[in-house]
C-alpha cells in the first residue's frame, strides 16, 4: 500500500489559523491521486457474490486486498470472516485513545453484475475517468465507500490522530441479500458493538447537497415458478387450447400492479405518506432518465412512492430468448420478484402476503410454487441523536455552510436492522457516495471525485466532533 501522508505544516507566525476543515480538506485533496489508484485496483475485482455468474476467486481476491489495506493502515485483529452464506466479510480494529468512543464504519465490496456489457461506454471493471467522473462497477456502490473511510482516517492521522476507536466491517454479500453478515453478527454480538455506526452505503440526495438517509425500505425476494404441461408442445398443433405457462406467468405478474402501476398485493397496505424532503417529479424524471412521453407509475407524490409505500419489481424472467425461439407452447416459466416495503411494515409478513397472492392468482389452475430467496427488514433512524448533530456540523463545514438534508432511500440494507436490534443504544447514520448521477446498479455506474473528497472530509470532521462531544 502507499505511504501515509505527512503532517501538515504549521501556519506562518502571525497568520490566522484556518478552520479545521481547510487543513483536513487540503490533506484529503493531496490524497486523492492515491485514492483513485486504490479504487481502480478494487474495481478491477469482478466481485459479484454469485458463483453462477463469476468465479468465487474474484470475491476472495477483493477480500484479501481489503484485509491488506487495513493492515497497512494499522488495523489489528484483521480477519476475513467466513459468513454462513459462504461469503467473506473483512473486519479490522483500530484502537483509539483510552476511554474514547467506538465507531463502526461499514462498506461492502461485492457488486451488482455489469448487466449489458454493450451498454457500458468503458469496461465495467476498469475505472475510467470521463466528464469529471470515475466510471466502473462498484465505484460508488460501495467500493468507493471503503476508500472514503480510508481517506477520512488518513486525514485524521495527519492532523493529530484518530480520536475514536474504529471498527471496520466490509461485507461480501450485501447485494445478494443472503444475510450472511447478519447471521454472523447475531452469533458474535460482541464483534461489531459500537457507540455509533456509520453505514457508508447511501448517498447525497443530489451532488453537492449533504444528506443523511433516515429511512430504508425492507425487501423480500421471491422466486416464482409456473408449471402447466409435462413438456413443451408445438404451438401450431396445440396452441389455443394448451395452457401456456409463460402466458400464465405474465398474467400472474400483471396482477401485482393496478391500472396506474401502483403495487397491489392482496392484504398489503399501500397508502403511506412521506413527510420529509420532497422529490419533485421533474427532478425524478431527470435522475431516472425517463423517456420523453413515458409516464411515471403509481399514485401520490414521488417521495410517497419511493420511501413510504411498497413497490414490486420483476427482476428477471426465465423463458426462451427471442433469438433461437421455437414455435412452442411453454410448459414452465419462472420469475424473480422483489418487493420493497417501508418502515412500519414487517418484511416477513409482506413476503407471506406476496407468496399467498401469487399462489391464489394463478390462472387456468396452473401450478405455482414460490421460494423465498432473500429478506431484510426496513429501517428508520433517530435523527435527533447527538451523533446527527455532530454530522450536521461536519457537513455544513465541508459543504460551505449547506444545511444537512434528511431523505429516505428506496433501497434496502438489511444489516441496519440487525445492528439496531443487537445494539439498541448505538446511533446509526447512513451516508455515502450513491447520489442519483452515480446510477448504481445500472450500466455506466460512476462516482464523483468531488463527492468522494467532500464526504471524506465530512467523515473526518464528524469523527473529531463526535469524540469531542462524548
């Protein structure tokens, strides 16, 4: 690993001492070339935690790289934890001053698959600079989050030292939702115990607007299969009377949406209202890159739909591709269905309702089987806690006086609820680099170097202020 930065020089005699943020920001700026090299090295690992898509050696290599990085930064007790889902999470401890509070810093190194390779303007696993941003799978979500933590700690070391005890945990299967780290933490509750937890897997509401995320939707992931025939049949000889499994699946999936596109799962409430930061429709259309003339789905405000109401998404369907398709009535078809639910809704209950809905709505007596693939509970943070006050001060200093915004996030981080249950006294904050322009989970994911710089300054200043307040 590269060397640690030197201490900043003392100000000239008689010159007013600049704000702490000025010197920390300058140090982080000097560290950015090293950060880019390290992020490029980490992005190079094709660490999709699904052996059916990428070799497990890619995730194992990323875990080793992170473990080596922690050791180089002075972390002790560094370990690659074998979690119950067969993946590896990396842990390390950086002892602080006596009686200092403990802060747990979280990121994950596993990533979403690249999807359509032809849709990328540069190779997905090669960090590429373009138009002032760094492109690559995981650049923002969430390998960049790990680099952010390193930058903040290096800046603190250059300005008097890290004033808290730091625990670092970097998960290896967050994107798969298989719950390995949650189960490991439950079996080893002392390992991640902390006074405050910073989850670096969210992001600002938009570039330049410092934001903490107060709400996460929970998630249930189901695999549904429809069977109608013992085998495929010739569509000319049998089509028109033979029950088509693919057609049955399409009808089944269509039953999950009302005419306006709202999610409709039998028995599941869907009238929640968001009372926090609004999300203007024109901003959402631009962020989501909705095609001209195409309407949004659902009812209520955009914020209601994203942060306060359930949302079903069909993630994939197994059926013959158009190229190479034969004139056949399909005997079987299956789909992967995701259901996001807001705080106040139990994800397990929602999963049971979704499963019951799918089984009861099968057309033509088709046989339907449902398998749960993953699940995570929704989360709501206490934004009135002392750590949030320290974070607001740090954000204002790093973002030229901008007031900290509080927003929701439609995504899910199942570990949050596990940590909240294990450590009910701990304050949990969600920050990160996944602002809308980052296009996480899509082709051409990217990170803003300016956001990486500023949010690293934020985290360094936060740790200083948090230590002072304890």
